[in-house]
């Protein structure tokens, strides 16, 4: 059985300068919530189910994660907040410990880390995107014994707004 990692970049959020909030605390805009809903609905319509979700604790990322989890009917017990995702580098993302029972996982976070992770994980010859846009979802499939191994993944879904 293959394992699939869905890299999900948070949907659009408030402008920190206009809202007066810290970057970490920026909430999704109305349009951001709508985009997160549309993207998650497309996952559902494609028959995609998650075994687990790991999300950044930054407000906009966790709000995106909540929308995805709700639409895909993922129990709260399978949604994990991982604070380091807010400022993580590729090596820290690779160190994410994923339950051995989870074969399909979403990682909800931020750029540039998500895009750099995608470039690090896909096989030579696979074209990783130059950037995962806000609200974008990139699915990467791995052979069971190579979960999150560098240069071993195949892109199986590119769902960009």
C-alpha cells in the first residue's frame, strides 16, 4: 500500500498591516475560508480520505486545517497541532513523526517550507511546483517503506486555485 502526503498551504489571511495583528495571529479572510471550503470539497469529491492531519498552530493555518478536517469528517483525535510548522525548515518537516497506522496524511502549513519540502521529496524527473499557492494542495505518493524519503515521491495531485 502506498502512503500519500498532502501538502496544504493555508488559505488567504488578513493583511497584518491592515488588521494590526501579529503575523502568527492573522485569521483567514472570508475569501480564504471560501477557498479552503472549495479545496476541501474537491478532495471529498475525489474520494480522498485522511488518516491524520498535522497543522501549524498559526491561526490562518489551523483555521484551514479545521475546514479540511470538518469537510473530510476527520475526528479531532486525528488532528495534531505542531507549533514548529510555523517557522519550520525542510529538515524539521522531514522529522515529523507520523503514526505508522496513518497512510494518508495532510500537512497544513506555510511557504516557503512546504514548497521546499515538495522539491526535496519528489523523484528526479517529477516537476515540483515553483510555489504552492495559498490554498493550494499538492499530493505526493510514497512506497510504504519510504515514507518522507528524499527524492522518492510521485506527485499524484496538484489542486491549485
